[in-house]
């Protein structure tokens, strides 16, 4: 199971391991929950499923159970479903960008909640905490927020 975004292949360690295991013929089927959770582009979907097919590995999606990659029609349906998933993802991205632009035009803050802390309190938290994580907790924010520049 990967917890990274489908687009973020670099951080999908389980996905990378899946590819490695596929090249070594360690399984006969790839099972995903939903097509749009596994792939974000038609090209990536088609290339990988074709590679698996050539290796004798079937592909199955639980949510889109009409896809049968062992037939020409099934592979065609896969491409259509992947295209719909890619379109859906793009539309959502466009809506989010438009909403953020509108909020910014209205003068609303976009992004993380701004911390109301002084340089002195940051230095104090770092000096009196054993770790950066503990310093962040002391200031009431996450470690990543604490380390974020700006």
C-alpha cells in the first residue's frame, strides 16, 4: 500500500517494488482498488499494463470490474477509463486553481495557517527542546511547518 499521491511516483515505494517484482515475474496479477488511484495519465496506464501483459501479468481494478486486459476489447475499455480518470483529475485541478485564484483576489490567505510566533520564541523552542519535532510541538505546529522557510 502506498500513501503517496498517484502522480508522485518517486515517493511510491510500494509501487516501485511492484514494478521490480513484475520484472522478476513474482506474481500473475496486479490488483488495484480504483484505476484513478493507480494512474494519473493514460500513457502511464497503457504503458504499464501493456508491459505487464507482455510479461503474462493480468491487471484488475476492483471498482472498474468490466476491465479485462486479456482481451482487445478489455484493453480498449481500460484506455477509455484511464482517459476519463485523467480528465476528471484535470478538471478537479482546474477547479482548485480557480478557487484559489478567486480567494486570493478576495484577499484571503492561501496555504498553511500563518504562525504568530516571534524569532525569539522559535530560538527558545529550539534551545530548550531535544529535537526539532519537540520544538515544533512546543510552538503548536508540525515538524514540516516548523522547518518550512519563510
